[in-house]
């Protein structure tokens, strides 16, 4: 089974994906590393720009039928059996990306994306099986337990959990207004 873990940068995809892969005994794939290793896309400054169709085509050829957890903010464009969209309070996204030394522009862009559900909406356009998981206030282990329980129960779709419009006031300092 191909499990795609997606979400805004800083929500915790890498941490959760590695742990989930370990718990399931699945291969872990970082999508950015996969693209770089396979010469897919082009570096523009610090950013890797990829053609999602090319990425999906190559990924399907290499991983179809395998058990893999694929981690990346473009993983919902892959032919996955299930897409897990991790969510986190936009303030946490802002704090984590500030700690990583991202520019104000990049932090604002990502906090805004989390606030208005950009990745969730994209994922729903791409795949029928989308599960949203709110990581706020949970440990990575708790998030993985929640994902495993949903998969074991055969849940294929669960969305509409978070509404960050309620916390808009708390993240104004991060926004590009
Ligand atoms: N419940 C949680 N789930 C995942 N990460 C968490 C959680 N709580 C705290 N964290 C912390 O948040 C940070 C998330 O970083 P991580 O690199 O996993 O995010 P990411 O979404 O993969 O980011 P990027 O897309 O930029 O690589 C880590 O320092 C992790 O320890």
C-alpha cells in the first residue's frame, strides 16, 4: 500500500512518516530526495521545482505494488492508496519555520496556506481517500497511533476536522497583510 503523508511545511510530515513507516515495517521515502536522486525537476535557488505529472509517473513506475510511506508536500499528487493530510495550528507552523530561519515571506506564505486549507483542498481534488489528522497538542506517537487506528478500521475518508478561521487573530503577526 502507498501511504502519502502531506501537509504544509512544518506540520510534522517527516517526523510522523518515519515513525509510521517504522511501525508498519514499510519503506520510507522522502519525495524531495527521490526527485533529486532521479533528476526530476530543477533547482531554482533553494527551491526544487518539479512537474507533478513527471513525479507521479516515475513514482508509480518505481513503487506501484510496494508498501511505502511517502513524505512530502506534493505527495498528494502521487497515485497513493491513502492520503494523510497532517494539520497543525498555524501558529505552530509559524513558530517552527521561524526556528528554521525561513524568511518572513516564506513563513507568511506557509502560515496562510495552513490557515486556508490549501493542501487539504488540493488533496481532495486528487484523491478520494483523504484522511485529515490534527497534530496540535499531540505527540508524534499519538499522531501515528491515530493514523494506524483509522487505517486498521478501514476508514478511507475523514475531513473537516479543523477550522483555523477561529484562530485567525492569533496568527496575524505572521501574515503578509
Ligand atoms: N505531533 C507532532 N507530530 C509531528 N511533529 C511534531 C509533533 N509535535 C511536535 N513536532 C515537531 O515539529 C517539527 C516538525 O518538523 P518536520 O520536519 O517533521 O515537519 P515537516 O512537515 O516534514 O516539514 P517540511 O515539510 O518543511 O520538511 C519537529 O521538530 C517535531 O519534533
